[in-house]
C-alpha cells in the first residue's frame, strides 16, 4: 500500500462548561510555565503588523502564538494546533491549564482531527466522491452531480465517546484535495474537569491512530 502523507493537518479540543475567559490570557500561561516567554513577544509583533489581535476580556479571550490558537468564552473553550510536532504539547497545555483550574465545571468535550490530503490527480479526486456518494441515484435529478460533503456517525470499540462523526468533503485549501474531519464527542462528566482531563489523556493517542486509519481506509484505494 502507498504511504499517504497529509498535505496539512490539525488537532483541536472543545470543552463546554463554565469558564472565566480573562484567566486564559497569555501572561497567565507564561507565568505558569505553560507557554514560553517569547509567546507574548510574538503576539505583540503580530499585533503591530496587523496580522492578529489579542483579545482579553470577561466575555472572550482569543489569540494565536507559536503553535497554538486559543479562544475562550463563558460557555466554550477551544484550543488547536496545526503543527503535528506539537500535538503532544497541545495535550500537555490543556491538561496543565485544567490541573491548575481543577474546579472549572466541564460537561462536554469534543476531540477533533482535521486532515487535508492532495490526491494524485483530478481523476482520483473525483473517484473518492464517486465511491462515497455514487452518482447513479442522482443522475436523473441533477446535471453533473458530485459530492459536496458526506457525514457518517457511529461509535467505535475501546472508545468512551458517545458518538464519533466522520465528515468528508473537497478540501477548501488544497487543489484536488480531500478534507476529512473527525469529531469524538464525550459527555457525562457532570461538571468534573478532572474526569474530562482523564478521558482526554486516554483518548489522545487512540484518536490520532483512528484518524490515520480513516484516512488510509478511505483514500488508499485511490492511490494505486
């Protein structure tokens, strides 16, 4: 089988609960040694260049620096990275934050993986859509039918997620590329961030392996 290498990929975690956005500012993360000191310098440089804005308030904190993007509102915590060499550091960052904020109520969690793969040719790119969404049922209804997006939901063995959703669609970033988004949804934490972090640590590496399996299963036949 050919080895498929993503054009680019990302991982993110979403928590639903009750947060104080102002806490999550870069200076706090640096003071707690969760981010390097040069993180703030990078943010300030980007602000001066107009490349990004640092937002810190009681309603929302949002910023990007180094290898991480973070956005926190009163009900939703989101953090992501698009550099695979820092995916484990992303896990450490999240667990580090909520080890310090161990009384933060958390009820639900999403663990997400995003993969963009460039197909070998335009024809192979079309083949993926034809396999996942056959044209035959649509040809009497639409001219030039083609897959816009497909989503499949289920559960998987040895995974605590209440549901796993796999979405496939044309990549908005890569010519003749396929975008795969995988969401593992967890709930039932009854407000315990400690339980959420234990679940996240158990799920982190298996979720990465599953994302690889999804990519290979769906796309390998079209790389022959």
